[in-house]
C-alpha cells in the first residue's frame, strides 16, 4: 500500500480482528479475508448491488465504472461491519489485506487506484 496508514494488518486493528475472534467455534484463520462473512458480505456482487442501491437512494449515483462502484460499496460494507454506523465524513483506513482482496475481486482497468484519503 502507498502509505503507512494503509499498510496495517487486520490483526493490528481491534475492530477488524474482533470479527474473527467472535466466531464460534473459532476456526483457525489468520486474516479477516478468510472469515466466512467477508466473502459473503464484501465480495459478493449481488450483495454489493443491493447495498449500492441503498447508498444511491440516500446519496445519489456514483459517476464511476461498475468495478469502482463495487469497490466503493465493499469498502463501506467492511467498515460498517467492523465499526457500525460512523456518520458522514468520518473515515477509517482499512487493513491492506482487505483492500487487496477487494481490488483483486474488482480490479481497475488501468490498475491505478486512489488510495485512502482523510
């Protein structure tokens, strides 16, 4: 990742690692991206389409490609999952493993990504 704040591990952020530790029985997984709920709620295009419709109803459409819409919505999904409702203009950097998994699932055509912005 481009900066130190973007280069953190999910195990370093209590809100993200708590999602893994809350699993019962706790499987032997070492990353949030291995959590059974991660793929289901953050990488599934059908789930992301529904979440995007909700976003669009509240904030209007994004002027972006389909993959960029999916990435943006997936980032919102994982933040909501870990932190709950934060409120408008409150941002949290995501662990690099999460960002990488989302980018692999929904790659940008040119391979250039914006990165985290406060």
